[in-house]
């Protein structure tokens, strides 16, 4: 499969702050002898096997995400990270972002998860959607070159995050995120729910939406959304919600729900 960049003849060094591999360099007209020469002259430094960058200050995580996409690895910032960075966190860590969740149904080199820096990447490869609406991913410019870094919209990020919910702490984070989710777009939510293949994520999304009763929820058309059959135990010893057939923390349960013993 060809990489999504245009080949051109050039022996120019890659932009400062960008990670490149040999395939990227070859596609941009940089021959192997030239690469080896640049490494000897310390114009390029090896970051991992077959991965290079120009010498400079420590890389920011946005540069890594942009570089991955430029090297033909389509990933986006999603899940909890996307929710936090788009203003739904109730606090911002003093040291800045330290954990970055990346989503994309592609193989990502192992160096990403062991990359040295004040942040750590987690890569989620599970395919959650039969087809992802184009409007569910947005790009935000970064740095002096306004490099486009792809992010999940809040609507998509919620479903990505909820697909991994399994503890009371996860429920608490999700609940706080939903408190601030007052401007979601019901049309995009419906499109995502129709395409989403993760039944628990869909049930949890609708449960939290019903719990918070934001104005957009009243406009959400749920007809035709497949929620599957059977019960799903999310929280051991929690309370069973009959409408969405899931267990939830007892402290979040409504009076009509029965505790699961």
C-alpha cells in the first residue's frame, strides 16, 4: 500500500520537530547514502530503528502525532485526552498533558508507546465503528507551521472513552465529562450511534445522556439504534438499569433501579 504523500526530488532536511522514517525520506527524494551522511554529520539523529529527526529541543506530543500521520499512520487524539483538551475536564494538570490516547485501526510501531518524554501514549486499535463519519474528526493547528493534528470531536471522544469504562473511577470521570457536555450535536451523535458496533459504549452513552438531560438529548432521535440483547455487567455489585440493561454504581442509580446483589 502506498504512503499518502507525494514523491518529489529533494535533498532538503525535514522540518525541525518532525519525525521521519526511511520510507518518508525516500518518497521525498532523499537517498539512503544522503540519509547516512546526514546521520554521520549529526544533521539527523536516530530516535529509534529507522526513525529520525533533526537535533533540537525535546519533542512535544503534538509533533509525534502529526509525524505519525505524515508517515502514513492515520491516528487521531481521542477518548479521555480529546475530552480533556476540548474543555470538559474539571481541572488541568499543572504539568500539562501527561497521557495521550491515540485511536486508529492501524498497526502503530512499538516505539510510540516507549517514546522518551514527559508524556506517554496509549494506542487503541479496536475498530469501534463500521464507518466513521468524516465530520467526527477535526484538525487543530499546532506550532509555527500550523501543522494539522487530528482530534476526535467531543461526540466521538465520548464513545471512545466509554468503550473502555469498567470501574467506578471511570464512571466518575465520565459523569464529570457529561456535566459539561451541553453543546453536543444530536445529528452527529445519531450518525455515530448508528455506525458504532460497541454495544456497551452506546448503552452507556445513552444512560449518561438520560442522566444529565441536556437540551441536545431531547432532540436526539434514537429510533433504529441497535443496543443489542441481554444484560451487561459493568460495575460488580452495582445497580441494574432496566432501560439500558447495564449495571451502574449504586450512588448514581435512580430510585426505580434495583440493586444487584
